[in-house]
C-alpha cells in the first residue's frame, strides 16, 4: 500500500471550484482501495480539523498563515489561498507519507512540500489544475486599476512597463523550477504537457483526465417545468447556460454581451447563469429579465440544470481543463467553448458535439450561438453526439485514480529519489 498526502492549498467549502471538486471526486474513488492506497487531502479551513471519509481516506484542514482574504484588493479572487512562504506545522504530517503531491505549487502548501522533499529526499509529484500565471496577470491588472484608476498612470504601469505581464512571466519561471524538482507532473491540457515535457522529459509527465458520473449527469434529468417553478425560467424560449464564477477570469461578460446582441436582433433567448461573482450586477443590468441567476448550487442539483438547457457556453480562456464542459456534454448539451485554453480539447469533432470560437468578441459568440439555435433539429443531433462521446469514451473518477494517478504514486514510492532532482 502507498500512503499519499495531497496538498491542495484551497478552502474546502461547498461552493469551491473545479480544483477542489476534482479531488473530492478522487477521494470518493479511493474508497474501497484500502489494500492499495491510503489517501489524505490537505485543505485550508477555519480551524485545524480532521474529517474521516473512509478507513483509508481523510481530509485535514489547516488554518492559513497569511490568507488572501486578509488583503482587501484580493476579495474577488475566486478561491482564497495562503500566501505565506512556509508552514512548519505541516511537517509532522508530511513525514508520514510515502509520496507528497502538490496541486497548487506556488502557494504555502506547495512551497512547504518542496522544502520538506529537498530536506528529507521525499518523493514529490505535482499536478496542474489552475493557470496560475494567467490568473496572476489578470488580478495584477485589476489591482492596478483599483489603486490608480484606468488613466495615464495605469497605461504607464500596465502598457509601458507591462507589470501584469512581468508578474505572469515570473510565475511561469517559478513553476518551471518546481516541475524540475518534481519526480512526475500531470498536466491537464496538451499545451501544458508539451511545455513540461520540454523541461523534465516525456518520461516524467502525463496528462490527467477528469472523470464523470455518467449515471448522474444524464439527459434524463431534464425538467424545464421545474426550472420555471423554481427560478422563473421561461419554458418557451431557448435557454443558454453558463456555469462558473461570474467574473472576468471566466469571460462571463462575453456571454452576456453576446445574448444582448441576439436580443437586439429580435432573437428570443434566455441566459441562465449558475454561480456567483462580481460580474452579476453588470450582467443583470445588460440583460434584465432575459437573465436568471441561481447563485451557487450544490453538486446534486447541477445535472437537472444542465439537462434542462438547450446550449452550454463557456468563453473562458483560463481553463486548464473545464469539468463543467464534460458535465454539460454528459447531460446531452452541445457546447460552445473558446479555442484557447483547456476546454478546447473537450470538443471531439468540430460541429458534431460542439464548436470553438476564437477570441472574445461578443459578436462572434452571438453568431455562433444564433447559428445553433436556429436549427433545433441540428441542435438535438449535436446534443446526442455530445452524450455519446462521454458515454462511450469517458472514464469514471475511480478509473482515473486507478489508471492515471495510483501507478505513478506507487512507482515513485518505491524508487529512490535522485539527488540531482533537488
């Protein structure tokens, strides 16, 4: 049996994003593997706490030493993390594991795991779940605007001195260094895979797919009448769905402006936005009664939302994967996704189960959406193709755990750490 400590460096909370949800699903998949795997997931929490999931699976909560929530200008960050350079309180736990697995390498847990691995020659592996450099660039630009406005000084700092881009490049260099010190790295999208392979070699990198519960996320959960009764969503208008954080990182305003474009053309459409975030007032002001907001919804309610919509749209360019796209397709929804970022890989064949849109011009997105909504029969064919793609090729969460994660954990646990890795 291999003992693995996974360091996630985000808060475990019901409304957490795909990074946290991904590891919750892997933890569920580990139940019943007592003879092969002992799995501990480390999260941030309000207090030190242990939650037992099964005999061989548990969550450990740790209070952040310097959380991003202490900085007012980072209050809109989607998932709060810890900015401290080191947390010595993790050391007693790290000593117990055969393998350390960092999922958020540049924050406190990840930095502490690297330091411990270097000191004690403990096997260290990493997985890429978030485009941290891209988010850093976006948030740096937003912070500059909050402090200096959008005038000449901002143009000097962001345009001439390119401070947001410099911060992104600095984070990219730190990540490359971390990957070099890891015995194995899992990438979520082909672009990251090739980048990591150039740094550490193809034998130390692999792609990490995501699983899906194909019985739960299923077209048979459709109930448009229930949507009307619960949220006031009209039943006689095409329903375009967005699921995710309502902020600039997800390009959610592209969806809102595209729908406004269609409405201005006299095309009937309704936007359903599942999630919460600072862009909601702007979306509401733009779309009025043509938009419905559910707020955050628990995992158990998402399947009926997906399967009751007509089209799923995600213009985000920051995705490393896009779990919501897989969930939408499993529920029989055609998807419209950005050609940039990890979600692009989830369309099997252009025009059959979904389409790509280049850039973030709302007019381009409006044209793509209108093209699909005009042909309802084609839309249904694409929805069936989307479901078939997931039903016939997609693994479960336990499949990914057993086939993609566990063999590497076992291999690095029995292999002596190479001194030149550190």
